[in-house]
C-alpha cells in the first residue's frame, strides 16, 4: 500500500510515530512563558515532518506529540494550536504549492504564530480560563503571538539546519523525492 508519491505507507507511519516520540523525548527542553511551555524542538519536528511527510502527516505527528505530552503531564493544551498548524503550513507550502526550497522551514512561524496563537487566544484561552499576561507592554492576542514566536523562532532555525543536514546526507530522498 502506498501513501504519497510512491512512499510506502508503513514508512510514513513509522516516521510519524518516530517524530512524535522524538518530540516527547525532547520535552524536558522547554521555556516557560506565561501560561504556555515553549518547545522549540517541537517546531523543528514540525518542519521535518512537513517537508518529509506532507501537511496531514505533520499535523498528525504534532497532534500525537501534544496528546502524549499532555497524558504524561509534560505539556499544556497550547500544544495543539501551537504545533498542528505549523507543520500543516510547512507541508502545504512544500508539497502543494511546490515551493521546493529548504527556506520553507520559516513558514512554520506563519502556522504557529499567526494561525495557532490566534486560534489559541480566541478559542482555547476562554475555554480553559487562563489569562495571558502582558509581555513587553503588549497584551491580548499580540502577547500570545510573542509567546508562540519565542518557541517557533528558534525552532524554525534549528529545523532549517536539520533539514539541510538531512538533505546533504541523502535522507530526504526516502520521503520527499524532488
């Protein structure tokens, strides 16, 4: 059975589970900011999954990582709006808009900060009853944007460097042949 572009489905599932496991294993490395825990390595994983696996698999890996982190008491509910849109946007732009450049890694910030933080502010924050403290004199949704960017900014740089290394090693050809 094939998944996408002739890549075996078992390879896609194994890579998705492996990336989710890596996200959980890297959970001790976080930055606490207000009501969120910033996980830069999650955004690195979103970029790898988006480029190698595509948007839906990347979103699934991010959701699985968030679910496991929450079940283990390592994360917050902000993992879902903070992770899922980022990987989805990277995969969407790389695979469907055919932007076959590693710089697509930096579109993760659009998914996480613009889409994810906005969704979190208007849907999640009122639902769970937390307050978003002002940061650098900025409050409201903008403060949450800053918090999410603290996480995904460094993660995008790390993800870009990792994708470059994976491409140089020839590993990307097993998943996303150009």
